[in-house]
C-alpha cells in the first residue's frame, strides 16, 4: 500500500500523535508495510476473522456476566 508523508501525518494527528519530521519517512514505510500485511491477512483469513468477536468483552472492576 502506498502512503504519503501527509497521509501518515494525518493518521497520527487523528490520535493526537506528533511524529518528528526526522522520523516521518521511517514511520511512513512501516505503516505502509503494516497495512499491506493486513490486506494479505484479511484476504487469507477474512472469513475466519469475521466469525469471532474483534475484541474480548471488557467488564469494569473485574465484573463478569
């Protein structure tokens, strides 16, 4: 997946994260690689992944159902 520096800056800003300019190229490469891997995983395991809850339930103060 191809990403620009501006796209990565926008993604970071969405979660209130500032990436120093000296690190931006490295982070851009890593995020693009991660997203590419996620696409491949989704293609291979998509149906299996859809069959499970994406996050385990979280109960406040250790309570369970």
